[in-house]
């Protein structure tokens, strides 16, 4: 098989599975209970306990890009580990591998100045603070990043930011200290050079969190998704990332790894849902036989297993291409898996809900929240339709020059 695990990944995988089973999954109800007891936007103590245990176990910052950290894992090596974390809704943070922090850390690694890295990357990698990414806007179709309209205006030695953002994931977290904000610095520049990205400390005057947003009623506390208004927010010019007009370029570099990490976690969600489906089907009977013995159930199980395996192979192929040729050259593979993995997870979870009956849509099971997460990922980091467009353009490009009159 072309995607055999490296010895290092195999060893880390076994340790990670054991850690998840022993510590993370049992902590899920504790996490929810502490959220209710302490307030939705306060960090449950159990999470800090998990982080300390994970750090002590050497399971920390596993996502780091190998091209910048020689001892780090490749994308292909990280994929099975990210899948294991994805099995739990709280599975990534104990290992400091949560979005949007991973994407923001990689952005700082790739594009940050030494001063920016010292101030923000170091505490993020240590898990001392958290971050958010402010790109999406309510007034425009943000699936086209060139539409971004928030203003980033140069004023002497500063930039002044004005605009309204929403779905700023992580902004509700009281540990969130820094935002990466995308906005327009030059409306008259060429289409892909109008936007820039800038670092905005969350305690800067004029940064106003308007409200938390929910996903199918889930608030994803204490992380959350916020609507944020930037009202004459003034930050030093040194906070700009890479330079004016480089925002679209940074977005493309940032979103590739973020997209595939989402897909890796989606495979984990699908696997856990299939396990729940099978366990429930074997433990319940209807009309004189186990649910597992009904033909439709067996069909769902078979379809789910085939689809998960196909999605996993496509994820691994995309990860391998990213390692070999870079994120930009692997954009077709990234786009394909970004469509496939969330759709597969959504279908498998839906089947599991159907087999579990009313219990499947209750808060006693993990499935309702898993369904909401899978459906939301079909929009996050670009909707399915945008990625399908990318795939089609690249496919047609192969034939445009050689077959102008193809019939």
C-alpha cells in the first residue's frame, strides 16, 4: 500500500489512541458539565488537565510543518493522528492542534516577522493563549476572498481598521489574545492585490465583540464563533503580515493545511459514527430480529465503510502531494478532499442517527453535534461549490490547449 505509516507515526498513533481512550473520551461529559457549572465562556478545568497530560506524554504540537521544523511530521504522517483526534469534539485542543490556532500558527511561521513570532507564535505554541481569524463578512459573499471589504488604512506609523466580521471562530474564548484580520488596503489595486492581513491584539480599543453565533443551535463554547466590529482600531504598521496587498496570497497559503486538517478530523467523526451505528444495530431488535440483520442496515454499513475508506485514501493522497509538491501545486487534491470528506461524514452520521432512532438526535449521543459539525465544514474554508469549480477548471485546463475542437 502506498500510504503505509512510518514507524514514528505508527508509534504515535498507538500512544494517541490510548490517550484518547483513557483521558479524552471520558472527559467529554465532564467538559460539558463544567461548561454549564462555570459559565459557557469559561474554560473548563478538565481541558487544562488534559493539556498538561498530553504535553507530559510528548503529544504536543503534532501539526507543525516539517519544512520549518525538521523533527516535525509530514502532512502524510500527521493525517492518521489528526483523524484520531477528530473522533472527539474536544479531541484536538489537548494536543494544541485546534483550529484556528494551527492555521494561525502556520501563518506566523510562514509569513510573520521575527518580532511577530516572538510576541504571538511563541505563546500560541506553548498553549498559553488562543487566537482567532477574522475574514468572513456579513455584507458580501466571502466565499470569494477578493470581495473582502473591511478597511485597513495606513495612517502614519499605524494602520486603522474599520469593518464588520462574523464567524470569527475563537473570538469568544476569553484566552483569545490575537486576531489575524483580512481587509482591503488598496481598492484600486489589481483584484488579487487589494487585500492584506494584519495582526490585531484583541484588547485594542475599538475591537467590539457583538455577539456569539450558533451552528444549528450549538455555541461551541468556550471557543465560539463571534460577530466582531472593528471601529477605528489602531495598530502599529509593523503588525502587517508580509506587506500590503499580500492578503490573498497568505489566505491561499494558510487555507490549504487548514482544509486538509478539517478533512482528517471528518474521517475520525465518520469512523466513530460507524462504530456507534454497528454497536446500536447489534444491541437492538425490531420485528423479531436484530437491527443489524435487516438488509437496509447492512447496506448502510457497507456503503459507510466503502465511503470512509475512499475518503481516507483521498485525504492521504492530498497530504502526500502537499509534502511532495507544496500546497499550491496540490490544490486540486485539497479541493477534492474538502468536498468529499465532510459529505461522507455527514452521510455516515445521518445513517447512524437513523439506526439509533430518537436517541440519535438527543444530547445523550455524540451524533447530533457530529452532524452539525460535518454540515458546517461544507461551508468552512470555502463552500463545496467553490472547490468543485477549482477542480473543474484544473481538469479542463489539461485539455484546453490540445483539444480546441474536441467533439
